[in-house]
C-alpha cells in the first residue's frame, strides 16, 4: 500500500515560487497563482513568524523595505479615500501590503535558486510560445495583449529571459542545454514581437549586468568552452536578426521620425504624446508638491497647460489619469512622501543585491544579479510607462523582489 505523500511548508513555498514565474504568461494574471498561495501560507504561519522575528530581529534594510512597501500602499489608499474613488482604487495599493506580509514568510524560509530558475525557464518558454501564437496565428499587430498591456508583456519577458541567462549554471545541471537555449530564444522572441521600445533601452545595461555576473567564470573558461560560448552567442544574435531584424529597424526608425516631428511641432505621435503628458505631470507636481492631487490632479495639470496652449493633446488623452512616466505619475498623484517610498522600492533592495553579489555561494550570487536586473529594469521601464498602474507589474515586481531577497540572503544578516 502506497504511503500518503506529505509535503513540508518549505516544499510548498518552493513550488509556489516556481509557479509564480512559470505561470506569468500561462494564463491571465498568472503570477497570482504563485503569489496568493504564498500569502495564504504566511497568514496561517503568523504566530510562528512572530516568534521567529522576535528572536531574529530584522536588519535596517529589511525594515526599510517593509516600510517602503507599507507606505506605498497606505499613501495611495489615503489619496483614493479623500478623492472619493471607488473600491477598485484600493486594489493595487493593497497588493503591496500583501507583499509586505509575505516578505516575513520568505525571511523565515529561504527560497532556493532552483525553484526560481526552473520557473523563469518555463515562463520564458510560455512567453515566447504565446508571442508566436499572437502574431502568426491570431494575426495581432503586437504580442502579449491577451495577458496584459503589450509594453509590460515585453518588459517582463525580457526579465524572465535575463533570469534564465543569469541562472544558466544552475539550470544546466537539471535541464539539457539545448532546452535552455530554446527558452532564451523564445523569451527574446516575446521581447521583440511585443515591439516594446521602452524595454529595449534597458538591454545594453542588462548585457553589462550579465557580463559582470559571468566575468569570473569566463576567466576560467577553457579554449573549448570559449568557442562554445561564442557559438551560442552568435547563434542567438543571428537567429534574432534573421527573424526580426527588419521589425526592430522599423520600430527604431519610427521613434526617430516621431522625435523629429515633435521638434517640428507635431505631437500627435507615440513619442510626442508622451512628451506632452510629461509636461502635464510636472505641472501637477507644481500644483500640489507635498501631498499630491490624486488622479484628478493629473488631469487638472494637463488641462491647465492645454488651456494655456503650452501642450497639444487630444481631449481623451487629457482625461487619462496617468502621464506615461511612473516617477511623475507617483509624485503628481500622491505627493513627495509617496515618491520617496516609491524610490525606496527600487533602491533599498538594489542596495542589498549589490552588497550580496560577491558574497556567499554561487546561488547567492546568481540571485543577487537577478535582483539587480529586476530593480534596474524597472527603474528604466518607469521612464516611459506608468508601470505601477498595471496589475501584472505590481504583482511581478513586488513579489519577485522579496523572492530574490530571500534567495540572496545569507546566514549572517546584512546591515549597513
């Protein structure tokens, strides 16, 4: 008679971390299939977590990150309350509170790099497969719209692909190398077919991050390994160029043409509208710099400049409650203090990952570089998109940060 299978809490955590990355583009809101079970485990573990935290005090960085998560949840909630918005306005901020609670669980139970690596590997495959399906079967102009906004689809696909590359050493012990290469190629296909130029500008820095991670390994390569690595890189570049070189060229030329048109006074383009909306965001900050003007404040800022003939925007764009720049969007809506908390969501974990990148074992270093790629990526993505107005970004960024933090944390608490 077969014994009844039982799983420990640690095993459930590893499984749901895997699901978090793997299911990102398997279904709509796929990351929630991993995040919300982690929250449930946290809630039923609160008494034991309280005892653990009592005997293992949080470091300054951990307290700071928790504070940033809570502040970036409560300040938008207060803004929504005073503005009289519907209950849906509380949905996205509440997710940062849920993430803050789950952070306590992942400080107690260390996430393994293998669960992250396998999840990212499958997630990149599904992203690429869905991108190909969208373009070549459904005939969509840009890939990813069935799951989230196409810009976010491209951004997250790029990060999933980066995680696969940064965890390559871990993956190759469990998965045949040709399947890892397929995952990378499919992930890059999703990035290209989404046509998300805002994510493309991050690629040069991402290459630097990957090179920094592998610099010590590369120095120990044999001649045969160097040839294999160069062949792999050449194959990826040639495959990418042959399949999407013309599309990339067209998108880059389009951006250049739109910038030229904007200089000549024509703003009714993707680039031109962004520049005009950014002016509206700056105006909303000037109107209420400390406490923000809420969603109405963003609209009022654009209306003021439009009335003064200082910007040219279609009426429907003026009514948008975002300005396609997360920095201006956050400060204009919620004020200076929320803006500081917003920056904390990036730079507090980034500080931790940078300090950890050369500590611990190979898994710790890989997780740290994944965290650096995650934080740096969203610092770039926020320049051209109001990224945290989108559910997929809120869930993916906030929970991925605490997952990588847990994996990169060494036995000795890190404090500054």
